[in-house]
C-alpha cells in the first residue's frame, strides 16, 4: 500500500514525466514537523525543561537572599543599638534629661542623642536595602513554585500570571540592589550622620561600635569635662573625617607634619580616619545586597524569555496546543 500511496517517500515522480526529469517535491510531507517546533536552545520543549531548572535556581537564590539580607540587617540593627546604648549611658552619666545636653563649656553636646527620650537621632537608612532583599527572597521562592507549576501544566493563564510576577520581582530586586549600592557609598551619607562622625567624632565614643568596626576606629582617646565637672574619656579614630589630625595631640604617630593622617603601610591597622571607619561599615552592609541583587537579574530574564516561548506555543497549532497530544 505504501508503494502506491507514496507514503514514507520524500518525493513523487509523475509516470508521464520524462524518466530523467527532476522529481517534484512533496508539498506537505507527512514527516514534516510543525513550523513552530524548532529545535535548539529556545525550542518549546527545551524551554519547558529550562524553565523548571531556572525556577529551581530562583528558589535557591531566594534562600541566599534571605541569608545575605539577614546578615546585613543584623549589622545595621547592631549599629543602631550601639548608638542608642551610647546615648542612654551618656545621658545617665551626665545627669541630663533634656533633648540637647551641653557639655563642659557649653559649646559641645552629646551627638545624635535625645536624652529626653533616651534615644538617638542617627539615621538608619542603610537597613532598608537588607530588609528589601529579605522580601525579594521570600517573593522569589513563592514565584519559583508558580513557575514550576506553569511549566508542568502548560496553562496559558498560569504562564501569563507567572510572567507578571517575575517582572514585579525583577523591579523590586533592581530597586533594592541600587539602594544597596547607594548605601555603600560615602557620597550619599546623610548630613545628620556625617555631622556626628565628622564634627563630633572626638566626642562620640566609638567603642560602642567595637563589634562592627576594626580596632583602629577606637584606638585613640580624648577627655572632656561634663556639666557636673567630671572627666569623661571617649575612644575614637586617630584622624578626622577628611583625614585631618593634630600633631600636638597625636600620641600614635599617625599625624604627618601637614596635619594629615599618615598613609604608611605599617600603621594601616592603627591609623584610620573617621570616613574610613564609616565607609568600611557601610561597604559591609550595602555591597553584599547590591551584588547579590543585581547579578542574579539574569535568572529572571531567562525565566521570562522561556515562559514567553511556552506561552506562544499554547496557541492553536502550537507545540503545546491543548488539542495536540504533546505529553
């Protein structure tokens, strides 16, 4: 039967045609694949498998986001608690219950402290990117579950909802990644925070932040007299925010004749400026958030691309048309 019908052949020959004339191609060979069933990396069936794999990767990435965000958030809250503890202890020590407590000659006050409430006015903007990364991690894990279901069931509604959800996660992830990069930069430090660690860096006791900063950030010390006439000693970096220092009060050999902090490699662990201390802390808090959030955006791009390929093939005549036996 196959001989007379031509089934299984790629070409047919007209018996009336010349024996040596070229054969005419079959218009619709039965073995031809649908035009939508292209082979390769972005073929529908490959996209289906790849979408499942990339969603597993998104779930693992979301778990990593939770870890990185939790560590950064812990550092940020520890910084806030250290400053609040400083204000609480210092306000009690000088016996002040006012919003602003002046020291010795009345020209200095406890930086960032509100002794009336026992709290600190220091901004804690650097904790927001870490909190956002934790939220993105939770959303990524939930969205990855939806993506796996959409890839397995191949339902148009599931795929459309999944694409919208991934796009929303991408927007959040990019926003908090940029926020983390901004928080890690000294050029974006608020004036209120810079005033504490610049103008009043010799009044603020940096030892309250000893768990977050290297020893060089509280290796030097100064003394002042409080409003009760008692002498109080505070620890701070050897150099100011912009690297300025005083030769006459320098006991660590960190100050050059130009009244600038030395750049000697042998004294790197001892001589640091206030900006280096704050910048190192902000780098440890913001940079991991920025790097993890921005570098993993490629996963979401691949997920949306493969989901769009699968969604296109659910149309009539496509590889995953419900009328076809594609399973």
